[in-house]
């Protein structure tokens, strides 16, 4: 008898938690400063590839989602602290991040990082010059591994400004991010590309949040299968971007 | 897992450059508690460098500015007042930004100064580095704040002291050096202690806003942020940095308190003690 | 904003700027000025109240009170505010949720700390995750407010403690000679007189508070510095109003804003000081008496 009430109680608990899940708002964290992944447009709206994708995933999974903007520096502590439930911020699923949070499958193939410099720069600066990178990124770690002089800036903007003003010889960052700058003017060119570590850009969730991760994984599967994810990738990143088969 | 001794050897001077310790900083899950303690401690070298030099240079400029501001001549008073207003009236954060932007606009190749026979090329590149650029900003900043404090103290010098100096026939530089300056310092010292604490804390802003870190050489906060980011846990690295700062602030208060006692040692014992000790019968 | 703003790429310069400066993001930046002012207006009295409590604790004859007051003041004063802001609000947020969790979900059997995760039951989320965004914004603002009040409360406590000690002893002795209780002497004699000694320090503190507000963006508040950085950075063709790096101009605007703010406050404090000096047994009070006809 006692056993029965116990299992009934746990069933009720299970029911009530799934009930909460259904009407619960999923809060999605993003940075809002990394075009074209996520950025704030002139109308003061959060837009970008990840915002479109996130909304579509929520629609398919029948979740109510709400976006939260958070600084890059504290984006993971705030996730594990429970201020929001997912991260979609151009975050590459690296091993060290996977120690602390869990990732869904990648929704964008790993994209190379690129060295960008003023037109006419000698490519040897990659090994011996001054290379700018945003602090606390995969790329700053990559430059630290080489013999080049690493110079770190708090925002990605400033790294580009440093190349322009001549403080740095080149900048190392995600190629997709740099492309918008390189296309815009004819002063920059790419010197080289390197593959960063990691599985590709993925959505981060708390390690204990298995249910939510499964939900989103299923939705991403669905979008990969019907080709809508590829369409979205082409729309935001152009034809050259690697697609999913 | 490396031992604490290895961490100490590899990291304690790392903020001075790659050649003074491990070329690569510890990463990800291999970071130990000792790594954090020693590397953040190593960053304090820069905080001390900025604080000590800015305070030392700033002290003299501040004395000059305070005298200029108290001067009856408008061409001295006005610029000094403007300088003080500009640096006291705006956030240090923004001053750093402007300094960096302005200094990085200087031509990369240097500035040519034509002299009669030859031309000297003045290197400007080093000015965009934190050790020079940020030091200049901090120097101007503390000079402005201290000048305001000194100026207030200058006005508060008891008339009797000045009359006594006159009676002894002291004039000009001797009168300033032996009467005005020591009295001004004595009166200004408690406020100046506060300013020194603020400046020491302000050194944490150097690598935070505008000035880039080269080869991962940074101050205590730079490394604390590095660890907070690598371990994704802000509750270890930042408290370590905070504890270091509390400790050094206590040392600072001790040193300044010692100087305060030296400055006041000629006063009658009761007058000295009155500021610090007071029976607690009112609550 | 204006009817002619539909296609910015074809506009002549002045119209382009008129449209550019009135985009929704620019309007948000203008509004953020109010946020900064509101924070200062709320943080100052809170810090003063906290400082008053701290000063009373520091003077207390009851040792635990004195210890708490002294430790609070010297800890917070010893830490740069920027480091304080980087972890205290986050800790505060989790502490609130922890307490709520203990109250609202006493039967919850799973641990709150699971590996790296901090998980509380849905009812203990503060604010609830189903709350509208503005409630989250207000909570974020409140956390920032508490952080500022805690930091500046410690500095105010130190200033007020010094001011209470600076009131001449003879004043309170006289009050007690008139038969006032210590509490009465404190309220009627010491309290009104200490302000004139506290004011220079407090005005200085206000200036420091003003100049600490650029750190608000660290606390996740979209303040004027956040917007200056965001809007001033180079905008590529992805945006409707592309432009090169204009941060210098934006920061120049922010600089002017702060210079005006400190200039106005300085004037206000100068006036207040003159009023405070009336009837005080100080050098300033003497000067006022002599000047009066």
C-alpha cells in the first residue's frame, strides 16, 4: 500500500513537472553583439541567424521562448546559475566548455577561423607579427600557442580597429564574423585560415537539463532532415558556407 | 596535476612576460587553486607598478597644481582649475578610452622633430602600451584629485602659522618648504589616504576597458577574469583577487597611517589622540 | 521616426543623420540617461541609510555590532568596486533563489548543486521564468542598486563615523549637563551638527558614485556606456545605417554628459554647504556671521 501511494505521488510529481514544462517559458540567452549570428538592429530588436533558428526550433518543439541578452563574459555562469535555460551565441562546442555545460548537436558546421590583415601585409606576420584577438575566445588561445605576439581586446570591434590603426598586424577571429568587414571595404584581405577545436556551433544547456536538450536535438534533427536549416544557413552566411547533408 | 611549488615557479612572475615563467597559461580543467592564487598574485605586480608610480609622480604635480589654483594670477589659476575639473569631472573609464584612441592615432613610424642640423624621430608606438599610456592617465588623474585635496588644505592653514613664519623672517621658498607645505600635508593627509586607496583600486580598470593586454601580461583583474572564463566559475577567482586587494589596502592604510603620525608628531599628545580615540558614551 | 526615413541609402546627409540619430537604438540610449540618473537618485539615499547604520555599528559599545560594522566597512572599502560588481550580484541572485527554494519547495529531494549546475524548483525562480521581460529588467536593476548601495554604504559609513567624531566633545557634554539622556543628546545635538563635517566627504562620495555609473553595464544594465560602445562600433552593410568606427564621437558625448552632471552637482553642494554653515561654530560659520549685516 505504502509503495502504491509513493508511486502515485511520484507519478503526480512527474505529471506536474511535465505540465510545468509545457507552459514554462524557455529563456534563451544570447550576446546580441556578434553579427550575423546575433546582433541588435536599428529598431532595437535582437536579430540574426541564431534568433531566426531559435524561434523556429521553439515553434517546432511547441515551446514558449523568450530571448535574454547577456554579456559574453558571464554567459556560461549565468546559464548554470539558472538565469536562462539555453545559450545560442555563436558558441563553438569545445571540450573545455563541455566540461561545464552540455551541448546539443551542432546547428552550424565548424567554420574556420581566419587571419585578416590590411591589403599587402606579408603573411609571415602570422608567425612573427602582432596578432589581435578578443580576450577569452578560442582564437586568443590559438594565438598564444604560436610564436606571434598576442594582443587582446575586450570586444571584437576593437580588434578590427587595432588592425586598421596599425597597432596589430592581423586579427584572428571567426571567418564568418570577419567576412562582413572584409566584404564591406577593400582595405582588408585574408592571409590564412585555421580550424579551431570543437564540434561546431551548438546550443548550450545545463548538464542536468536532459529533457530540454533532447527536445531541441529532435527539433534540429527535423530541420536538418527537411533542409530548412540549410536554407537558413545560406540566407545568413551566403553560398560558400558548409551545409548539412 | 601539478604541485603548488610548480605553479609558484611557473606563474609568480608570469605577468612580466613569457620569458619569466610558463609560456602558456594553465587552461580549462587542469587549472588548480594554486595556479589561480599565484597567477592573480603575479598580476598584482602591475597594480603596484601603476599605483606607486602614479602616486609618486602625481604627488608633485598635485602640489604644483594646488599652488597654481590658489594663485592670484589668472593665467596660472584658470588652466589649473580647468585641468582639475576635466579629470575630476569625468569617469576614469572614459579617460582611458580617449587616451588609448588618441595615442593610437599617432603615426606608427614616429614623429619627426626637425632640429637645426638633424631630424630626431620620436618613437610613439610605446605610448599605446598600457605601461606608458595608462600610467600617464592615472598620473594626471591622481594629480587632479590630490590637487583639489591639497588646495582645500592650503586654504585651511591656520593664520597663526603663517604669522609665526613671518615673525621668524621666513620668506619665499623657505616659508613654503618649512611652514606651508608641511602644514598643508598634515591637514590633507587623511583625505589623501582615501585618494591613494581609490587610485590603487582604479588600477584594476587598466586592462578592463581600453588598453589591450600583450602576450597575456596583465594585472590581477585580468588574470581573475581569465580564470573565471576558463573555469566558468566566478566564485573562486574574483574572491581571490578581492582578498589580495583587501590585504594590500590594509598595508597601504598602515603606511599612510605611519606617515600621518610622523607629520603630526610635533603636536601635543592630546591633540593627536583626539582624532583617533573618543570615549563611546554616545551611541 | 520621420516619414522620409524609409530608405536610408538614398538620403542626403542631413536627413540621413536626422534619421540615424532617431533610430530605436538611439532612443534607447537617450532613455538610458534616465536609467543612470534614476539609479543615482535611488542609490544615494540607500547608501546613506546603510552608511548611517554602519557608522552607528562602528561606534557601538556592543562588541559584536562593532565587529560587524568594522568588518563590513573595511572589507568593502578594501575591494575595488569593479571586482565587487563582477561576482556579488550573481551571488546575491543565487542566495535569494536558495532561500526561496527552501521556503517554497521543502519536499524537493534532489540537490540544488548538481555538478556545476545551480538548480532550484520552478517556483523558487526569482523572478519566475514565466514573468514578463520587464519584471526581469526591474530585478536586474534592483540587484545593481543593491550592489551600488552596499559599496557606497561602506564609504558613507566611514565618512559619517568620522563626522560624528568631529563634533566637539563639549557640545555633547553640555547636552548631558542639561540632563539629556545619551539618546536625546545624540538626536538633538550630535546629529544636527555632524552634517556640516560630513558634507565635504559626502559630496566627494557623490562624485565618485557618479563616476562609477559607467560600470553599470557590467551588471547587465544597458546604460549610456553600453550604448555608446554598441552604437559607436563599426556597422557593416548588414545594418540599415552602415558607418565606420565612431566610438570617439559617442564617448565624447558621454564625456560631456558626465562633465555636466558633476558640474551641476558641484554647484548644488556648494550652495548646500553655505546653508549648512549657518550658525555653526566653525571657520565657515564665522565667516557667514561676519558677512551678515
